C-alpha cells in the first residue's frame, strides 16, 4: 500500500523530470546549426558592405554621365517632336549596369553581387537619372517650355480717351460682344493679354493672325508702347455692362510680359473673328513654341418683343 502523500510526491517528481527533459530537447532542436543558420563571419560581412558601397557610387557616377550626355550631346540634335528617345534611351541603359560592374569592379567585389544587386542598381539609376534630367532641362540650367498665358485675355475698344472691355473673361477661348441692331463694334479694337515665363518672359516673339468671317487673313504686330501709354486707363477701365472690374491680365505684375495688338482701327463687323496667337522663344537648347486660338464673336442684340 502507498499512501496518498507519497503518490502525489512521486507524481510531481516525475512531471518535473519530464518537463526538464522536454526543455533540453527543444533547446537542442532550436540550435542555429541544426536550423541551417550560417555562422557570422566579420570578414565576409565587411567585404560585402564595401562591395555594396562601391556599387552604389559606381551607379551614381554612371547615372550622372548618362544624364549629362543626354542633356548636352543627344538633346541639342534631337527634334522636339521626337523627344521620347531622350528618356527611353537613358533608362534602357539599365541593362549596361552589370557589364559596367564587371569592367570596373575587382574580382573580390564581384563575388558578392547577385541578382538583388542588379535590381537595386536599376532602381537607383532610374530615379537618379529622372531627378538629374529634371534639373538639367529647367531653369537655370535649361529652358524647354515657351511662355504661357499669365492670366486672362480680353478684347477692348477705345475711342481715344476711354477703354471699354468685354464682359467675358475668355477662359473658354471665346468672347461674345453684343452690339445694337444694325451696328458694328466701332472704334479701335485691341486684343490684350500677358505672358508668364520662368526665365525671361520678355524674350518671346508673338505673332497674331486675325481671320475674319469674310475669309481674310491679317498678320498683326504687337504695340510695345500701348501699355505704358494707357496704363491708367487699363487699370481704371470699365467693362461693357460696368458691373465688374477690368480683367486680371498680369497676375504676376512686372514678372509678366504685356501684349496689346490692334485688331482694327475702324471697328469689326458682326460675325466670327478667329484670333491665332503663336509664341516663339529661343530656349535652351530648343526653340520653344506655344499656340493659342481664340474666338471673338460679335452678335446683334435680340429685338424687343412686340407687346401686341
């Protein structure tokens, strides 16, 4: 016979022994050697870090050289209409990165490079080239965009003392001017707008062509002194219905280039008048161009309804 206390003590001792044996077995199974983990080798680790650092600087240098060749060798001789090659060709140079490593890097570095190295190097080249090319083609290192409309464009008439602006702001590319029955748009008719550029807004050449509804084409020149001579009238002029202020033609003030083109000295007839504006600029390295097409629609007011 075994009393209860002896049986409980024996059971506790057996459980403790099993728990100790299980812990030792688990520890043995979780050793790094049994799990396939390689032992840390400081010499190998340092060699791999040096190889990765050398690869990074090689790719950065490669990207800088490719970007400079694109900007100062390939770009000046490329037609702006076919400018896609300026980005596709340098990005395609990613395939040359492994070969460049094999030519430049010593053998002790090459043994550390894997497919992961080429993957990381490709992304480093791509983003470095995109950042550098953005810097090289924009001011102050380049200029490949022509000046653009700085604000609104408008049409105004002048009787020699006062300027009257159209009610429309021209944001939709069209201005409608309503005249009385049997009348025309009388007086001097001026096209007014401003150009903005991030380099030299005063270096653009603007050509304006007026295509009347009578099928005639007229190339018109800008009046370089109109804004200075009529500065106060432009700022204090009124619109046709006198319910709103003058249009915001030069939002950036002195930074914008003002233009005033005389469309007609004696007025315009009722109908549709198409205004074509061509902007050219000697950029770097291309000649930059931009064009606008606006419509001036002159219509008669509707006759009053007969009350009878």
